[in-house]
C-alpha cells in the first residue's frame, strides 16, 4: 500500500474517507461531504509526513476541524494540536476526537493539557484556613460543591465546575502560578494535577493545548527553564490568526498589582510557616507600602478604573521614582531571603521577588530589551505595567526551526484577499507553503451586503447617533435577531443608552458587559428576537446558527485606534524604518478583523441574513476595494427599501 494507512487505501484516500460512502458519512449524524475538506485533509497529510510549514485559510463551512483531525489520527505521528480558546480545546478532546476515532476505528491516546491556572492546586487548597468562607465568596458555586469536587476530581480541571466563571477571583486562589509553584519540593507533588496532566501528555499520541500555553512553553524552552510540552512530530494550530498578538504578549514582560498582592500574601504565610514570623511582617509590610505608593502615584497620573492602556510617562519623575523604589524593595527582599531562609517557600518568594524586580527594570528601560511598547493600564484599583516587543518574527521563526516536525497554521482569516504576506511576515513564515479555500456556502442566495448611503464620516461627532437612527428601522424590520458590532466601548455605551428606550418591548436588548459572554449568547439563542450589542470579543469565536441571527450590523471599519499606545508605538516603529504603517500594518489588520465580524452571520447551509457595514469609507476610499475583495461573495446593495423587504421576509421565515 506504499505507506498509505489501510483506512485511506480502503476508501481511496481522503476523498473516500470524507466522502458520501465513507466511514464518517455512515457513522456521524449530520456529516456532509465537502470537496474542500477532502482537499485540505489530503494537503495537511502531505505536510505532516514531509515535515512542512503550511498556512491554510479555510472559509466558514469548509469543515477544517475534521480536515486536520482525520490526517492527524491516521498519520501514526505524535501530533500537538493548539487552539485559540479553551472552549475549542474542550470540544476537540471531549467530542470531536472521540467521535472520529470511533468512526475511523482508529483509537488514539489523547491528552488535554492546559495552563496551570486551569487546575486545582492541592497545596493551596489544603492550606486554605477557612475553605467555607472562600467558597461562599463565589456567587455561582453552591455551598459545599467545591469541597465535594476537590475531594473527588481525577483531573483537577476547574472547567469541571460550571458555576466557576473564568473571571471569578476564586480561580486565582485555587490554582498556582509558575512563580508560586515549589515543584518537587511541594508536599503534594506526587498528587499534583498539573504534573499528572503533563505525564499523560508525554504518553499521548495527540496532545491538545491552547496557544498561550504553547507560546509560553516555547519561550521557556528558549530560556532553558523548562519543557512543559512533549516533543512531537507535528504541530497543528487552529484559530492561528490570534498568534501574532498573543506571541507579542507572551514574549513580552508584565508586572501587575495582582502579582504583587500574591507575593505579599505568600510572604506572610510562607515565612511564618518557616518560623520567620518577624521577617514575614517586615517584608510583607515594606512591599505593601511600596506597592501602595506606586498605586497612589499611578492614580494621580491616570485615574484608576480606566480600562485602556496609556503610553509610558517618560517625563513623570514621580511615577519613575515610585517604580524605582518598588524595584529596589523587591531586590532587597530577595537578597535578604537568600541570606536568611533556605526553606522551599521563602526561597520561592525570593525567586519571585527577583523576577518582578527584573521585569520592572526592563519595563522602565533600565535593561536592554530591544524595541517595544511600554504601557500602563489601570483597572479595578490595580495596575498592569507591560513591555511588548514590536518584532517577534525572528524569535518565533528561530523557535519553531528548532523542531524538525511539521507546522500547520489554519484559520478562517489568514489572508488579505489571496495574499498571506501580512500574517506570514509577522511570524517569520515567509517560506511556508499556502493554501486557501473559499467557503462552500452559497452567499449569493444566503446573504446580502448593505452599504447605506448618506452616513457621515466616522470622525464626525454625530456618527453614533446617526448610526442608531439608520439601524433602528432595520432592527424593527428584522424583528431583532441581530448582532450590532462596535469598534469601541464608547460607541457601544452610547448606542445602549440610545436604543434602550427606543426598541419595542418584544426586542430584548443585550449589552456586552452586563452579563458574562456565554450567558448573553445563551439568552440570545433562546430569544430569537434579541438585539445584542458587542465589541471586540463578539467579532470572533461566536457561533450562532439558524434564524436566531439574521442581521449583523458593523458600525465602522475595524481600524485599531491610533490612540492606543501599542498601536501608536508600532506605527512609529514602522515609520522609523521607512515603511508604510498603513499599508503594512493598519490596513491588513483591519481587513482580517472585518472578515471575522462578517463571518458571524452565515454559519451553516441553512442560514440566511443581511450584513450592514455602515462606514462610508468602504465605498468612498480607494482602500475600500481591499476590504470588499476580502469579503464573502454576497450581492451588494445600497437601496434601503430592498434591505427592509429582505429583513421582513427573514423575520416571517424565522
């Protein structure tokens, strides 16, 4: 059979495996053969065995998940699959891979590996003095539920607690961090859930991780600190469009109030438990005082509660002085702990203090770290200081070059038009092979793109109010079932204020931030006539099929704000190199973001709906053609009456 797995040979390759007479069509309810899926699977299989770099854009409906899982299962190779979200991680592990393995008759050892913040730390749990009070602090966990689960869980995966939200502060108290973990010196090491998950990964044929963990592990390997993930023959990265920004974040440096508060708390407990009660009080008190002075100074420089990051205050001597004082306090604590305490807990505190001091030095610019953006973000009474590198391509390329295996990057949005250059250049993947598949959906029949006439320029102060006036008749004609996607939180808040008294009672208004995202989506799907206002987190990764969503309104072309300090710094960096920031950075990033937003509408062969892009620049500016060329091939109209008629028909059919 010339090295072709028996199951492929039996069914005539991937066209047979994924075809109408194949095992998946026979075994999986609702499976639909797709030529693009078969071609994608065949090309990925070739890349896996040839150890290639491959970039694949697969439009919505291609079936890209099965297109990479099937060759991964049949390859006989050890494969690592990385996703952009924990939700997709869980879906692959708990649903997709078991289904495919059963249908193909190809069992595999599969391991799910998440970052340590997703696992119960037994040492922390057992060391909590008043577990009952801690549990009661979570609004969504029933009394005793956490205690019962902690005593019975085999994996320690916090996702097993549906009442524990991602944003719940309780998660941080139940899990460890790389800095706080004492490793083999921990009394619970032999029963550690993180260690058990890593051991399972070492023995697995397929390991499922997320991008953040993968990138963090690559960075650690580069530093020689550790090797979290097993060596594999191939890496497949889904939702790969998220990688450049995530890599910049992971390869950067941050120091936050949360890290400092955690260290202060551990100084008190770890030193006290090591018999250093006096030192515990002194060190924790000194660090707390320096932290509070820095927090107060940042409050003066930038009001706390502001969610957006601000550029680095080069000329604010008081801020610089406080940060320098905080850095020196951390250095002194680390030095004194090294001299006084050899117990694991105090030594781990010393390592963390030294790491935070080093991070502060680089963020402040005292250490050479290359070109990057320095920002301060203040939120919820705390702060986060960051240094993010401008250029990650050389570092990322060097890291993956150390692996002799295949690397496959796939997403619905990697290319600008037919061109992969923007994504490839940001990650140093210019030599990768590329492949692009259009969505198989019939957009000529299923969709309609409306570009309204008469809208002011987005810079006009009246823009959001005019937008509300223009879209209200559309919302009423569609009977809700609408996403309204905004490029800024300010516009979203203004729209919520205006729409709340204007929408009829039968069209419930759901606003991002009023409830957790998944809860809003559940309410939206159940309603069938709701209007959901969302910003960045609703532009991608949201899948609403059927008539519950029949209208998507986009307020502006999603250019990143030049007032954002990171964006501004990247623009200045490109200009300094003699390059065009708009052509090389701002425009392609906006095109990819718009493709994600428009992609919320048509998610299955049965979906139908209207996309409205209100920004007049898509019609009036020369670069508007670049946006239009990257969108699905829907019919385009500028006639309001035609759109209202289409929406009335969609409402009647819902």
